[in-house]
């Protein structure tokens, strides 16, 4: 009798919790907390927020190279000066009109706060020529400047200044909890650690697809098992890219679709070139040759067609300036490894390598174990250390605290190789999460500078090709594999930008423009 | 001793506990000989055989890098039991000394020491250990340290309460009258009266220490890979529910089994030694 | 002054002293942290000037006792600093996450008492017979696994294989509930949104049961032990000699004297639940203080760590004072600490 | 008229780890209406278990094996169900215990406990009726301020006061038989004597039969009409109290009497030296021997 009652209560509870949706809702998740302040945005979750709440002057062309006008209608280049004409009649979500002053305020705010991707705009001076015209002057030639503008979100300067205080002159408190953009989605609520809720902005300056979601819920820090079950039960729509391959596989087997985003980044196993024995190039080459590239690729396979990565051919992902052809895939070579090890000044038993992995990315633990086993075949000793992301970024600030081996997924934040490689290998940018190598090599510096200053695509290609060769020679990094981000999604949503190569943006996170998605239910 | 065993044997539950503990200790000590894949406690990967359900080759399946879960559980028992032994070798003596000093000396020594104990006891045990592990590097030694730091106050309080009541007993007064030193009275007269309670608590605590230690590693604050640890095996496997259930369920049951064994045994010992809960 | 009031004042005084001690302990733990908190705070691309600015803001360049002084001063103003992780005041974070944890722990505590005590009474009433043995095995079993193991097992059975309960969160996201108390079960009721109310309960049950299991075992064992001791007391024999039914003796005569010594330990078990919530919240993606605590600890977010531990210690002290008062209320010896007649 | 209590050839044994061990080896005992009978022996002699068999408490335990007849008011207790036996307790028979303070429940007021007891006879009794009856009973045991005592908890009262409360409670339902197990041994000697005196007056007034259990012949002398001396589960001497005191014939009885002066302190009794003579057969004094 009691059991029947309980069952009835459960049924009642279930029945009561499934009313029809009044409006279409898209639910997705990210592992890290989303940073809503656009000047501080750097990782994937931040990018998703930024690209939807804010707009930029240009956006990458879908399905091809180059950039299209967005908040700007056109631009002119005159030496180191870029002049942009703004689109008429654009208003912020607050109702304030977009003016050149907003653009100037946005870049100055970013430079003043000095966080996130502000380093992209180091030597740039902005000026409002008139209400609708803004010019940028660069203090050194920078070929990918237009590309970098996809990382300059335009904020509502009037609204932010209204909410700034004497202690907080750039309105950081306000912008960390509220949106102030022109974007297709406005922030309804933002709970760090829990979720950000966004709603469609009816006043958006472009047409928004009718079927685009009315409401979007971006949840943070869900467990893989939770996401897996929620998607299977139809209560979640798009997973993060950090689900382990097995879970993606289980979802795909259960009928979920797999969305992909590729071509702008790779998995880099970074070697601290200042710490013995890895300060010796032969010791580094011994371990880069011992790494089992084939098994790593095998681990990434999700289905027969979809994989989390493709074989690496060198320091630059296939498809970018200076990359090697796909046929040059790197492979394990134990004979070469042994030969280099013989030249290495340190006995294998004395290596004592610290192999770190980022706690938020379970896949890296497996790669760490793979490396440990690979190196052990040469007799090289090592230990494994788990580092949460925040702690990792703190540790790499000094060469002594930086582990021997760090595993990083790096993407070109603007889609251009400069933003992928300059931060990693130029001697002027040591000690960030991108550069735990602490590489200091004049040849590499020269090639990087040439690449960013070159006027033509041919010259850039040549510069990055030389860079690639040099980076293979001195082996500061194990170039693990070219990254392809994979997301599992329910069939309630269709995302052309993440499933049709002709619609892809070639910029990480941009595929999550909600206005281009369609809810099919 | 023989009498103790006979009482144990008369109580089937305690006997089961005793057998469980003996079996697990045996399996842990002789893991290198018993484990079907003795190399799997360390840096071994076998991606051709990863994430396999239980089979004749791998009784409890394999984990995500292809290691035999049964073998790793046996090695993980070494870590759990070792940690328990170290904690119980340090915390009770420290707590006992503090408790004796406070209980026998009285006065400001008592006030200061017991307020200190109160401070430690007013943070839930696991929270204190988590906070400590949060600022320390996650290593086995630090995990032992964190658990020990949260553990000694319980012994201090136990010994203190016994010492305080014994302080008024005739034999202590008699010793004071003949001019015995405080040290002599505290350690030679009072301490022996605390021993049965301390010993019983230690047996019962073994299981509890294992639970706390596995909780720390469940949260990623304990032993680091590739060293096998029951708590981190459960945490790791939980990401792959419900498909790869064996990753979580077997290590979870392994914790249950060893702690259950110690609890059954401790429960029996309590009856034998006649100590109240 | 009534004895109960005197007891309350005394307990408050001691608690205050203990809380100061706790703050010192937490402060000490937080300052042995390896690494530079200012740099952790600013993230990967910070400049040296920014690091200096934050160091000065956080008083990191002052001697430790001065830092502690600043910490206490801010504490007295109810200012726990800013979380480096969420960029918000720690008090705001705690206010957001604490109710979820308390809701979970309260229900778990309730289940512990509602199931554990009757089981203990049953075992004592039939001591030495099969219900006693069964309760003994069950309670030993429940205390033998950490709550994350129970959480995983319950989840596997009752959420995955038999999908009776949801696996994560506090409520289905279609319900927009205005936050009044932060307790989802109360806020939904206040809003009069009954489907949401049931849904909140539906989410709460499984985590609460997982959290309560080891407490149930503890409570049952303890109650049984105290009841058995009480059964040896002459007044129980007297009750038997007056022919009261065994069930009435168990419920009335033996239970009340037995529950008094149990209460202190049940209070401690409640504290243990605040700790174990760290494990259960992790499994059920419960957006509570414990999950926040783990996140800030993993990120070495000093202010947030100190704030979280302090608030948990405070909650624990409050619970203990409540338990003491409850004991005083139940135990006439404390309530009437003077003799009425002699 | 049948006797209030008639025990014939009562055997009791307990099942333990080493098999059955017999505690009572066939004792017989009779209490007539209004008679005050004492059962005297050292601790462990079997006198307390006898009382618990009469109350029907030992019958409820699984380890006890009972043989022989126990008739209360003409009805065989052994043949009754547990429920029927329980129905007799607190109504037809009641008991007074050794330590009054610890025998009263520490968490309830005296008034509440009176109400529970009176409820045995009259389940629907209200608070006012119960308090009135309790006040009357307390007055009978010469308690000066009944209202205050009813509101008090046992630990707030002295031992002597609690003893009187317990006597009042035991007689509140006008039982036919009162069992008194070493009453007041825990108390001061003078207080003990006082309350025993009071108890004797009361039972005489009410015409209640009493089975008085004690190790102390000195206490019994004041109280009992008839005496049974028990040693190791056997009655060794029985008869009118006066007759036995005048002429103790059994070696054990004599040993107990010699011990009297030393045990008036109320502490542990000085057990007489064990002697072969103590195992001598039962000696029965004739009714008219006095």
C-alpha cells in the first residue's frame, strides 16, 4: 500500500514537472565560469558570452578567409592608420545609439584594465574622427590588425559611465554582472558558477532567424555524467567540448548529433626550456620523439567520422600560414629518441619530469599517463601533477615554478597564426599560460616579427614556414595534434555554423552565435 | 587473548569483520603477488584494452587508460591502510598528551588547551581537512598531515574527560599525598585508565580515517595519479556514469567493504573491552 | 535570571571566543598558501603594476599580525573581501549559495532523526533479537561508506536505471522563481507555484537521502546504545512492574531519558553533514556553498576560502547552541537547577 | 477464601552459554489476605527473581525457564497470556523498589507519573481527578505540601520523600498484593525505619497483603507476620516471624541473625561464612508454635 502511494507520488511529481514551453529555450554548458566583462574575456565561455551580448566592428567571413563588415560598414587602410565608418541606426540594448565615442571608450577601457586579450591592442591609439567615423593608429606595422578587431567588443560607454564610481572608474562591477552591448542577446541574469540566462534582443540591427532560441541558458561546471544524462533525457541541448570521448561516444550512439569546430588551434605539450634537463635540446628531442602520436589520435576518436583531433604536422596547425601538408604527420620514432637521449647530458633516471595536467580537462590526465608510460620506455622518470586552471596560470608566472611539462589547448583567438604563435614563442611574452616554454630564441623572434609585419600573404607564408622549421629543430613543444572541438547536441537544435563547413567562421566560439541557430521543436 | 578470540567467534558479525579485515590486509600486503596485473599500479597505459566491462581477463573491468581495476584496488588498499596507520600512530598520542595535561593540570593550561580543542572541533572535520589540503600541495604526506591535524582533538577531548574524573579518584589523591611528581601521576597513574577507551576508539577510527582520506581524494585533494586511490577512482569514474558503471561501482564497494570490516571488528572489540560508545 | 538564559549567555560567550580562535586558525591556514594570491587573482596576463596594486589592496605587504588585524576589522564590518574567482563580494556569494546547502542539510538532518531514532528505539526494544541484529548490520553498513559513494549508488539506481528522480540541480530551469529566502521549497510555496514546489522537492529528495544515510546509522546506533542503558535503569523496571505495555515503555519511559545524551552527538552529526555536503553537492551538481567551497579551494581563492569556512563554523556553533538549549528544555535537571524541596 | 499468593514447587533456570543453570530449586510460599510475609536471604539467593516471577516479568524473557505453580488470587499466573499478566501489574499488584530516587523517571514530574499509574486502573482519568487522588495519597504518606511535590521532578526531592511518593504510588490503585524489594536500603537508617513504619500502617489500613524481600532480618522483624528464609534457591526455614526470631533452628538462619548488628548500616551485607550446615533440609515452624 505504502509502495503504491510512493509510486503515485513520484508519478505525480514527474507529471507536474513537464509543462509545455511557452518560448523556445536553448540550454548549453561550459566547464569554466563565464566572465561577462568583455574586456576580461579570454576563454571559451567568455567568448560565447561576448559574441552574443556584444558586437565587433568586423566579423569573420563564413565558410572562407577574410572579414566582413559588421558594426562598421567599410574601412580604409593608410599605412599604419585604419579608418572605419560605423553603421547607421545601431542602438545598444539600453536604447543609446552607437557612436564613434563608444568604440574609442571600448578600446581604451580594454587597454586600461590590461586583462583578457588586451595585449592584442598594445600599441593602438583610437580617435573619433566624427560621430560615425573612428580611426586607429598603430605604432608598429601589424598585418593581422583587422583580424584582431573580432576581439574588440563595443560597449555602451554612456551606460557604463553612468554606473562607474570613483573607486571603480571603468565600471567593472557593473559589467561583471550586466550586459551593455548591441548584441543579438541581452543578459537576463548572470550567476557566476551557476548560469547565465540570455534573451533574444528584438531591437537587434540585423534580422534574427525566426527559429533562433527565445531564451538561452548557459550553465557552468556541470559534471560530464550530468550533461550526458540531461542530453539523453532531452533536458539539455549542447555540451561543452570538454566531455571525454567515451561520453561523446555514448551520446552519439544514443542519437545525439556531433557539432565540430576546427582549424584554428592545436594541442601543445609545452616543455619548460629553462629547467634542467629540458634546457638541453637533445633531451627535449628525445622525449618529443618518444611521444606516441598515433595512440593520442586513437584516444580522440569519437565515431568513425568524428574525432577530437587530427595528426599534427608541426608547430602550425594544418591550413594556416606556414603549415606543413597533412601527409607529413608526426610519428613516434624510438630509435631517434634513443639517439637523442644518448646525446642528452642527463641520465634518464635523473630526469624526474613533472608532467602537469589541467584539472578541468579529464582527457589531459590520460595524455599525462600516456606520456609517463612513453617516457618510461626510455627509462625516463616522471611524476604527474594535477593543476586547476587558475593555479596553473599562477604557477607559470615564474620559470622555477613552471612544471617541466604543461598541456595546453591553444587557439588562434582571432583566427590568425600571429595570435596563436606570437604569444607562445616570442621572447617578449614569457610566463603566460600560453608560453610556459620560456623560449628565448632570436631566430624564432625574427620569424614571428616578420610574420606580423609582412605586407603580403606570400611573405607571411614564407616567414611562418621558416618559423615552423625552426620550432621543429629546437623542439620547445611536443606538437601533440591539431585540435578539432567537438560538441554533442540534441536534435532539438540545428547549428549550421558548427556543422556545415560552408557556414563555419574559422574563429573559436563564433559558431555559438545563437542568432544563427535554429530550434527545431 | 584466547578469550577475546572466543568472544569474537561467538559473535558472527564480529567474526565476519575480523575475517574481512584479515583478508583485505593480506591482499594489500601481498598485492604484488596477488594482483593479476601487478604493473598496473603505476605508469602503464594500454589503450587497446581501455574502458572494458568486467570479463574473465579483468574481473572488475579496465579503466580509461586500460589498467586492470581489480589490481588497482588491491594497490589502493595499501595506500588507504598505510594512511590510516600513520594517522592513528600520530593523532592519538598527541591528543592523549594534550588531554592529560589539560585534564590533570587544570587551571590556565586546561583553559587554553581545551579552548584550542574547541576551536578545532567547531569546524566540521572534513571541512578542516579540505581547507588544509586546499592550501597544501596534494600529496600523500600532506593528506596524512591534514587528517592528523583534524583528528587529534577528538582524542584530546576523550582523554581529558577521563582524566578529569580520575583526578578526583582516591588513588590519584594518594599519589599526591606521598609527593609523586605531576608527570608520574599523569602518565603512570591516570594514563593506564584511559587506555581501553583509546584503543577501542582507534579500532573504530580506522574505518573513519579511510572514509575521510577517500573523501579528500574524491575532491581531487589527495594522492595524485598514477598512484591508485579508491576515492579518486570513484571521482574519475563518476564522469562516465551510467555507461561505464564499473569504473565507479567497484572502487566504491571496495571502500564500503574495508570500512565495514573495521566497523564490525571495532564493534566486537568494544563489547570485549566493555567500553561505552 | 533563569538557568536557561544563563546557559544561553554562557554558551554565546564561549562561542564568541571559539569563533575568534577559528578565525585565527583559518587565517593561519590561508597564509601558508604557496604562491602569490595577488597574481592568482589577476589571471594570466596581469602586469606588474596591477599585481602591486592588488597586493596593496589586500594588505599582502604588511606583517602577518597586521594583516590579521585588517581581516578582523573587515570581518566586524561584515566584509569578507572579494572573491577572486567570481569577482563578487564573498558575502554576496555566501548569501547566494548558503541557503541551498542549508536546505539540503536540514532535510538530511530531518531524515536522520525521523528514521534513525525509530530504528534505534526498535533495536533497543527488541534487543538481542532479530530486529536488533538487522538494525545493527544496517547502521554499520550505512556508516561504512562515505556519502559520495552512497550518492553515486543512489543516483545510479534511482536516477539512471529507474529514472524516478532528477540527477542534478535544485529545480527544473523552466520555473522562474523569485528569490525571497533562497530556500527553493519555501520560495516556490511563497510564489504559489505548486508544480515548481513539487519539482523542488523532487530534486531535493535524493541528495538529502544520500547525505543522511551515514547519519541515520549513527543516530540509530547511538539511540539504541542509550536506550539499552536506560532499560537497565530501575525506573524502567518500575514501569514494567506497573504493567505498562512494552511499546509504551519504549516510547515514553525509555525514550526521553535516552534522547538527551544522544542529542549532543546528533548535533555533531549535523556538523559532519555540513562537511559531507561537499561530497554530495559535487555528485548532484547542487549549487550550494560546499560546491562553491571546493571551487574556491581548488583555485586558492583566499577570501572565499576563509569566508566559507568561517560561515560553516558559525553555522555549526549556532546548531550546537540550539542543541544545548533543546537539551536544557528536555532535561529538567538543567531547567530546574535548584531543588524545589528537600 | 483462597490465599492472595500461592507458590508451589517453583523452579527457575536460565539458559546461558554453558547450558541451563537452575536458580530456584522448588520453593513454596503462601500469603493470605492482609498478611505481611518476608522472604529473607542474601543477595543471589533467589528472592528477587521470585518477586519478578510473581509480577510476571521473568516470563517475558527468553532465557528464563519456569516450572511450578504460581497462583495469584486463585488464578494461575503461568497459564496467563503476557497481556493478562500485564493487566494485573499496577492494578492488582504493585511493587516498591530499593532506590526510590532512581526508580522514578527523572524526566517526568511526580504528578505526571502519578497520572500514568492511576491511568492503569482508570485509563480515562483526567488531570484534575488524578491530581486530586494523588494529593490524597500523598497526604496519607504524611507529605506536608502535596501540590509542590506533584509539580517537582524526582531529583528535586530527598530520598525519603521519594520513598513516600513511591509508597503512595504503589498503593494508589488499592492493589491486593504489594511486593517490596529491599525498600529503602539506599536510604539513611533512620529515614528507612520511618518510612517502613509508615508503610506498615498504610498496608494495615488498606488490608493489603505484602511480600517483603530483604537481606536484613533486623528490618523484617518490625514488619513481617510470617517469615521465609531462602538460601541458594531453597527455602530453609519458614514460620511465623515471632517463632523464628524466638527460636531460629536452621544453621543459616542463625548465621543471618548473627550478622544483623553488622548490617544495620545499610551497606553490603556481611554474608555469613559458607557452611555445610546451611544445606540442611527445610525446617517448618507450626502455625501455633508462636
